C-alpha cells in the first residue's frame, strides 16, 4: 500500500506547495530541483515537481516525471490519476482509462480514481448509445465535462499532502462508504439496501467535499458573491444578522491583495436528518494575515445542491 | 454483486447455473466469486448444456462466415448475460468495428460499458437514455424489438432433424428454396438434396417484414402476404431508390389464389437495406421482406428469377422426416393417378380429380369439362409425362383444408397435338382425397 513517507518538518515543501497553488511553477520547480538534489527519491518532491511541470505547461516532462514516480512508487494511485488526467487532456481516452485502472490496482481505496473511471466509462457508454440511436446526447457537453481535469487535479493535490496525518485524511474521506468497497463485498442480498444507502452517502460525501473545495476556490479568487452563494439562504451567522454578515464577508474578501485557502483533514459524517457534518483544517493565508483553524460545517442538500447551513470555528491550530 | 447482466426482459431463459463473475470495475482486479444465479425471465428454460450448444452454434457460424454479425452479436449478449463482461466487450468491440452500421450492436455495447458502474436491467435500460429524449426512447424500443426477434429465433427455433412441411420437394431444377417464417422474422434458405429426400437447411437470416402483423389482404395494409410465391426478376441497385439497398427480387404477389380471393396490392419484394443501416426493425416494411445488404448479396447467386420459390408463412409446419415423406407420398400418388387417368382417355375419371370450384384462367369446372370432352373425341391416344416435380404446402391461413402447389414439367403427346410446358397446379385436400382447384401454365 502506501509506503511510509519520510516524515519531515517540511516547511520548504509547504512553501513550494504554496508556490504551486499560486501559479509560481518555475520557482517551485527550481526549489524542488534543489531539494531533489539532496533527496532524489522523495516521492513528495517528485509529485510536486510533476504538478509544477504540468502547471507550467511542460506536459511531456510532467508525463516523464509521473512515469518515473510510478516506476519508483507503484503503489501511489495519485500519480496514475494525474497521469490519466493528462492523457485525457491529450485526447488519449483509452490510455487514460487503462492508467486509471492501474491506479485502482495500486490502491483500491482511492475514490477519485473510481469516480474518474466511472466518468470515462459513462462517456463511452453514452457515445455507444448515441451511435445506436443516431442521436447526439442532449447532455453531451456535460458528459465531456464530467471528465473534468480541474476537479481531478485539485483532488490529486489535496490527496497528497506530505504530512502523514493528511494522507490519512484523504483516506478517511475516501473510505467513508466507498462504492468500490461496497462492490467488493461478498454478494449478500441483505446488504443491498445498505449498499444503496452507502452509494448515496458516498456520492453525497464526494459532492459535499467538492462544494467545499469550490467554496474555498471562490474565496481564493476573491469572488465574494460566489463565496456567499455557497451558504444556504437561511444560513444565519452567530451573533450578527445575515445582512451584516454578508457586508462583512464582502469587505474581508475584497480587502487583501491575495488570499490562499487550503482545506485538509476533511472528515465527513452524516447525521440522521441527512445533513452532513464536516470537520476540517482550514489554512488561510493572505498578504496581511494567516492562520490555521479547525472548523465545523453543517451542509444540507437544498434543491439538488449542497449548501452550508452552519459554520463555526473550533479553535486555532496555528496563528 | 452482479454487473454485466440484464436481469429481466428479453432472454427467455430461466437458468440456474454456476458462474464466475468478475465483479470489479477494473479488468485486472479479477475478484471472482462463484455463486448460484437465477436469470429471471419468462418462458422457456435453458440448461447449461443448451447454453454450451448455443455458444458452439455461434462459434460454428462465425467459422463459416466471419461476417455473420448476428452470431457475433448474440455471442456477446450471451457472454454478457452470463456475467462474462470482458469477453462480451471484446466480442462487441470487434463487431462494432466490422459492422459500424449495426445499431443494435452499439446499443449492446453501451449496456456493457454502462454496466461497469451502473445497473442495466434490460437492453438499453440505463439512466443515460434520458439524455436522448423522446426520439431516443422510440428508437430504443425498435432496437429492443430487433434484439427480441433475434433472441427469440435463437432460443425458440430448435429444428433438430425436423424439416419444413412447406417444402415437400424441389424437383430436379430448383436448387434453392426460401422459406420466411414471419413469427420469428426469419428467412430460411434450403438447398435441394437427393430426389425424394427433404431439402437441407443452408442458412437462416433475420428479416424485417410488414409494419402490421397478419396476412396481406388489400393494397396499402402494410402486411406481408402469406403464400407460395416465386421470384420473378432481379432489379439491381442502380435502378432503385437507395432505400432498397443492394437490389430487389420482386415476387409474384398476388398469385393465382390471391387474385381468386380478391387480394390486392403489388410490389412485394425481397430487398436490401438502406445504406447506413445494417438492419431494420422487425416490423418495418410496407409488406416487403427486407434483408441486410450483406445477406442479400450472399443470397443473390442462389436465387434464380422465374424459378426460386419463396414461401412466406406466419409459422412453418416443422415435420419429422417420416411425416414429411408421408405427406409427399400422398401428393405424388394423387398426381400419378391424375396423370394415368388422363392418359386412360376416360374423361370422367380424369375430371374426378377436379374440385367443383376449379378455375383456370377464364375456365370454370363446367367449361373445362366441356372442352376436355370435346378434345377427347379427336384423340386416338395420349401420353403424359410429369417430371421435375416440386411441391410446396400452402400456409394454412385462408384455407380450411390443406393446399399444395405443385410445379412440374408436363410433356404431352397425342395423335394430333404435342406439348411440353411448365405447369402449376393447386391441389386441395377434400376428405381423404386431393382435388385440383387450379391448373395453369
């Protein structure tokens, strides 16, 4: 399975990750080259280098980097996953699919891979149906979108945090009712209903964490209006009115020159009413302020979309 | 956990067997389980042995003809329905490459692919179908009907040693006879064997027939006629609108009996398929019998206009060989007796073979009898020789009593007249005897 990653007090690596998410790919690459000179086999360095390479548009080099990583660490599904994303971008559907299947082989509990495979197969099935009926699918555009590289890449980035804690966190998201695992259980008819529920839950978990990622992205891109959209209409902030809260959020989002938000260690539970309770670590950084806080969200599916109905801080982890 | 299986619908199978099912999304995972499965469907049951026989049958067909697309499709479907998803996909991938216009194959391929992450309970029964709108659902139903027809023929038609009572002999000059069984949307090609022996089944094909079920009565009723017909000519592709495919063999509907019964309409052809389509839905024509182009081309050399019979029936009489011989013997005996009585110069004995409602051209039995009596006066001797006798039993739909069409060569010799003609005679069973209801050149 996943090799014990060298534990590192890796301020340098997290610096580089910030550079990557800030789009400073060349800076990140040269930083990583220095780190790799000392520690050439470090999978995190290699992985981030591949991310930076593909971010900077050096696709062939990125492919080579991922391939090297796969050769050295065949058990890391993320490398296959991201490689598949690149293949798909290049229009190599079949290669993308076989690469994803290898990722599943590498690690069965990686939900993203499973989901991507589904999307690819779904696109193939849709194409076949379209040929059978000689009608283009109405949702064809959306179907293509479903193999969304951004989502993939984002998920991949989130999944390979260097700290072992975070690696675990990925798994915790993934394992909580994995469809794949459900499928893998011995066939027990009694399990069917539970299984269906689990399926539902898993997709709920995935959707909700996706929405939170989008929420963070809206924040990062300083899009206050979109950021507010992720809160349900009846979201009421503690102690202040909704109107005042919205006002405050707009100001605080617009004010800094830049903002970075990273979510990690995401843990999801569903409560009886079908809402999701999510706890996570939020790393916030702006030109004028930074902190890491523990947060709790309650999310609810309202007219088909997961929305935040409650948000509260559970304390600072770092300030 | 089964994926890769249609759990209901078309497969007319109740089948309990042990199967290894690959339950993983990944090809390489090969997590297998062995369990007892019941394929819930309606109707006839298929044993494991039957299943193996079917696979063998498809294999044989494909070995004989690599381009037997139906065998390939059915093989893939059978793989899929028994849980061998990988093999099913492999087969269907090959098929869709070889026959890109075979739309049903694409549908099945969609199901196999979809089954990797979702349930497909029936052919094309997948949530993705909603993306194709109302038109998509309509087309889906047509494709499903085609699948159903092909599967039904595969499962229900078990001929064994049986032979069609419709073909009681091909004589010496007919090499090939065609039998269409509308119930199964199936066209059978039979080939002549030794004299007095039943013809041999060469191949059978899926065909489309008239939009409306039932026997054709009038022009425009969109039904395919049932009867004993003969191919009259060949019209090549160049002389036809594209929708007839590689060409057409018109048949002689309405024949003598049809006209007598007041049936109308014409232009009943055996023809090919529009370019861009491998096949058409089972009930889709205006009365014609439609073959895939590849099959019509394959058949083309076996069909001789003016000669080749095409018997169209709702359902054929499948006889064991003894019964076939028995039925044939009865007719041959009748013809021989008629011939002898004719030669005997005893006009009454000769006329006893004719039915009271007999007709021939404008003749009724009365005018026919009068003419025969008149001619007999000038005869001092007559010799009649029948050869090349072909016998076809009429589909039993309009007739209360069995009718057989005999087509033969008649060589007539007498003191004042000689003739050598091809004759067509309709015989009807009345009580224990067969009587001639129609006679024509």
